[in-house]
């Protein structure tokens, strides 16, 4: 699942969020977006588990995604799909 445009990813950049169980099976599904490790973990879960564009819109922010992209631990297929669509996520040549 890849967003049609990065412009649609407008989730808040700060604060505490709680993912739904469908996206995160851990009993503790809260993430403090002001803590870098928690922010990355939340984005990794959403990028791996989202099956609807609405889930991407609800949980991701484009500016944050671009900033942390290289730090995310993602399956090869997920990384490739997003980088194929968005040049700004691709590694520098």
C-alpha cells in the first residue's frame, strides 16, 4: 500500500498516538511521536501493516516520513514500492 501523493499524509508530527489493534498487535499500542525510537517504530508498523489508503492518511505525515525514511527498518518490497513512487525517498546516487 502506497499513498497516491505525499500531500495527503498530514498527520500531526507531535504528541502521543495509539494505533488500532489491526495495525499493532502489541498490548501497548501507544507511541510518543516526540521520542525518535517510538516515532520510527510507529511508522514502520503503519507502513508494513496498512491495507487502506485511509490508514496511511490517518497515521503518517509526509514531512516526517521523508525525514526519517533512511532510518526505517522496512521489508524490501515496502521500501521499493515507496521509493519507486517518490524520488525524494530514493537513496542518493
